[in-house]
C-alpha cells in the first residue's frame, strides 16, 4: 500500500477532510466530510454528502454513504479496471468543468 503525505483533490468540490488518511485509489465525493483520524482504505468510494465519523475505518473496496457513513455495498466483486475507469472518468469530467470555468 502506498501512503502519501499529501492529498490531492479536485477544486470546488466542497469536501472537508480533517487529519485523516485516504488511501490510493479511493474516491471522496462532492460535499463529503471525513473527520479526524478516519481512515478510508484503498479503492473505497465515499458517496457525495457522506460524513465519515472521527476514528472510523472504512474499506477496503466498499461504497459508504449517509450520515454517519455506513457500508452500502461491497466493491470486491467489481472488476478493478471498471472501478479505475469510473474514477478516471470522474476526475476527467471535473477537469473539463474547471477548464471551462463552469460552476
């Protein structure tokens, strides 16, 4: 597992992340909040608007949603190439909107 000292996020996405760990290949949706000491493990999706409580561990390969965030689906059966394509499409779309100065 690769751990990074910085977290790269898309601009204007309204997400809030406090001293948490987000592992490689994970996606934190628009407006999601990940609180102190939470750990989003590899290839996990935190849905838009979800709140991951302080100290919570989610994943690996899970979809979590809600307030507080709860596991809605296991992603273990999802082929990795499909998951990675979905994340890539999400990031490309965000980049397109930013390039066009769209809100």
